[in-house]
DNA sequence: CCGCATCCCTTTGGATACTG
DNA sequence: CAGTATCCAAAGGGATGCGG
């Protein structure tokens, strides 16, 4: 098992070592993916459809947006709802309780950044 | 200016757009570098020398450790002190107030992870 | 309208070797 | 002991184009 990981990549191996020694890094790797928290935040503010998100972030590409939405879904940070009786069909996302709890901490991070980076230094 | 950025890399351009639109991402890019928060945390727990950190994280390479220490220094999250009267000379790091404030939030992140990932799912 | 597959480029981290 | 320089491999994101 260990040798199998090693064969794949030392990088991957280090990730496992790290994950085992400290769960924080797992969380950081989850939330730090680019655009991810912006997307989560936007969804919580009712920018909750693929096309709306595309308009909100013109610089993000489709497949990254799709990938992030998929990650957020599998991590249980957002829910996906398909609106019936629409053609072409419509998809609406919403932040879960878990996702909203995360946003609270993200907001604290933002405050930390504002406080420590702008005023003091 | 914008065209100059564009020429360099669309990726870089997007980073600028993102940075302008939301400071949170800047912070995430700062704290999410691999090993970084572990290093900061370890330093706050008096694992505060290059060699000690190497022992604490056998899987990390020298130059990444050095790079992270440099980043933490320039960001004002840690301080560097050279111990006099030692040969070979010795370097001791310590977490700044700013760094410790960050660790508080990182700890909340950890708690969020434990609470939301383990018990519910 | 909502995405995914493919290809390519940029970024990042690791290995080895070297300096003060 | 405390790093730095160079080179290289892996991962992540973007552009284009296609499918449901």
C-alpha cells in the first residue's frame, strides 16, 4: 500500500503523511481551491445558477466552474435542485448549513486580513 | 498595463481580477500553501529551528521549508532571531502576534472540520 | 441552459548538489 | 547548522469544442 503510493508520486505520499498528521491541511486543500469560496459565497447570496455564476465571474472557465460545483456538492457544502417544468431545464444551487458554517469562518479570515494587513502594516 | 498582464499569462490576469474582487482569495492563497500552517503552528509550539522543523516533518524538502519560512517572514507571521555566541550560529523563529491571531482562526477551521465532517457525515 | 472531454500551458513542489 | 541554485516531474487551471 505504502509502496504503491510511493510509486505513484512522492508528492502524493507526502500529502498522505501530512493528512495523517494534521487534518487542518485537508480542510485547507478543500477550501483553498481557486474560486471555490467565492462560488460558495455567491451561491449563499442567491447567485445560484451556472449562468449567473458565469456572469459573476467572467474570468472563470466552464469546466473549472463545473468542477468546483461538483466538489462543493460531494463535500456537502451546497445542494443542487433541478427545477421541473422548464425547458431547457434549470438547475438551482443552495448553500447547506455546513457550507454556511464554513462561510462564517471564511468571513473571520477576511476580517483578520483587513485588520492585520491594512491597518498595522 | 492590462495588456502586459494578459501577455504574460491569462492565469495571472485572472488572479489579478480575483484579487481585486475579493481579498479572501489572497488570504487563502497565503495560508493554503502546503506545510505552511503546520510550520507556523509548530513554531508557535517551540519547534522553532530549521533542523527541528526538518525532524518534525521528515517528508518536507529543504528548499520548500526555506521558502515557507521566507514567506512567513515577509508576511510578518513569524520573526527570525539569530542567537549570538554560537558556532555554528543558530537561528530561532517565533510566531508574531499576527501569526498567533491567524492560528486561532485556523484552529476554528479545524474544529469545523471535526464537527461537520466526522459527526454528521 | 448546463455542463464534460481534450489538449496545453503555468505553477508548484521535490531531488540533487552547493555555499556561508 | 541554515539555507540556496538548478533542474525536473506532477498537478491544476484555461481554451476550444462537443453532448444532453
